[in-house]
């Protein structure tokens, strides 16, 4: 099969730049997670530390989307990658002369969150401008698959480097990846036109909100995404590491193995997405992903039963194997859903609104993620594993409920199209 998307020079540069920084980011966040949990030994303090990254996104995202729509994207992403690389090299310099402490980690998380608030919408807009609409699903599937392949080894490498060398080497490696990403972005060629406007920023923020509210499908998907970031991601980020290292007392290296299973699930989902993208509609594939996520959460729910936990205690390898299986299944479904969710809004939201949409989405999911971090942190701090699992299941079940308007809208549109087709056939034979 001729794969024309791989002949797109811009797309290849995008893949390289995006995935070098993904490799470095996973190294850094895995290292930070192990560092903070080792320092605090507290699920609540760990969750609060990780939650710091979402506060700047909540405060800045609404206006960030408006400014992204008004500014040239290429210089912005190059600058943001370059300055983050410099920050990490500076942090590395500090680490070789003195021990890093939690306030420095807090500052780094907050600074990177500010950069990501502007970088995310800019990169999403660039992606839409270098890929034709009919190739979005294919491009997203390939991009997610390559990202997942890169991500498989990153947590294992990060765990090894952290245990052997601490954070210092991780910091300099991540800094180099940001410079490499900035270099690849320098060679991107696309229409970097900006939208000129004299309107007040607040008016444009409201306009973005109204666009989401009026579109049944977008509203359903945005709510759905927020449920994922409220119930699923915080459970994975806070719960999995706490269950593995604090409940089952597994070696730190096993956390890297579990993290890699997430990426392995994403790789498999990419292959599935490439297979299904022409066999089912984008809407049908979104449905498959959501119901798949609900099925995958049932594996986690087995931990409610003490008998299952007792079995896992019989070997130091079983907890990592169990959590790896659960994470693999969950993120296979989630990333399959993500490919088509991304393709849907990239094709449905106009270019001059995409920055605002992305920023509003980032703001709402950041609020959800912050609340979820605090919720699960409190639950695990109180050793309420069963309640954490029950809440996880309720949250994932709600995803199905809020997806019903999307399904109904798609069915009604399909009915109208079939009716129009039948009317056209009758007219031609009449």
C-alpha cells in the first residue's frame, strides 16, 4: 500500500521533533516521580507536587489560546523548546554541585507548565496546517504509534538511570532533546499566517466557549475528556506507583516496566487504528475506544478483592505483571480513542478557532486533573484502595453516559443522509 503521508517532509520533521522531546519528557517525569515519592513517602504530598503543574494551565490557558491564534506558531514553538532546554541544562549545573530539593522541582514543574500552555495549542495548529484533512486519521495513528515505540523504553531507561546516577544525567539528556526538537522545527515549512483581531481577549474566549457549547459532539467529547483526566489519569499517575512501591513494596525498577506497558498498549492501538480507519467511521471508532476503556478498567477492579491481592503478594514480580496487563489494556483502548478524537476535532474545528479550542480543553482537563490528583492522593494516603477503585469505575462508567448525546447525534445524521439518499434515488426514477 502506498503511504503518501510518509513522503510529507513536514510530517517527518514533526515526528522527529515531537518524539525526541517525548523521549526526554518521559525520562524527566519518571525521574521526578521516583525522586518525589522517595523524598516524601507520602501519596498526598506526591499528588500535590504533581498537581502543581496544572495550576499555570488553569490560570493561563483561556487567554493563551487567543494569543496563539494571533501569533506566528513556528517562532513560538522554537523559542519554547529552546528555553526549556536551557532551563534543564541550568538545573543539571545545580545538580552536580548540590542536591536538588523539592522547591526546585516545584519551580521546574510550574515553569514547564507555563511553556506547555502555549506550546500545546501552537503545535496542534501546526499539525493541522501540515496535514491534509483526509490524512488526519492516518497521520495521528502513525504519530501515536511512533511516540509509543519511543515511550516503551523511556521509563525503563529512566528507572535505571535514576537508580544508578540520580536525576543529573536525566536532566542533561532531556535538555538535549529539547534542542533537537527546536532544530527540527526550524526546517518546518507551512502557511504560518496569523489571525488579526482588534477584539478584546475576553470576547474571543467567550466565543470559543460558545462554539463548544453549541456543538453537541464537541461538548460531549470535551466532557468525556475531562472525566478521563479526573478519574483515570490521576489514578494511573498517583495510584499505580503507590500501589506498586508502597503497597506491594516492589523494586523501583518495576515502575519503569509498568510505565513501558502503557506505551506498548499505545503501539498496539496505533496498529489497530491504522486497520480500522478505513473500515469504520471516525465516530464509530471513538465509540469502540470508549467502551474498550470501560472494559479495561475491570482488570484494575480485581484489586478490590483481598484474595487477588494476597495472590500478588506471593511473588515480587506478580504486582508489576498485573499492573502492566491492566495498563496495557487501558491505554490500548485510550490511545485508539485518542487517534480518532484528535482527528475529529482537527477536522471539525476551523483553523482560526483551533488555538482557542485547544487551550480551553487544556484548561478544563487541567482543573479535572488537579482535582483528581488531590482526590486519589487523599484516598491512598488513608489506605482507601477499595474506595479509589470504586470511584475509578464510577468515573469510567460516566464516560459512557455522557457519550450518549454524541451517539444519538451521529445516528440522527446518518438517518438524514440515508433519507436524502433514498429521496434522491426516488426522484431519479420518478
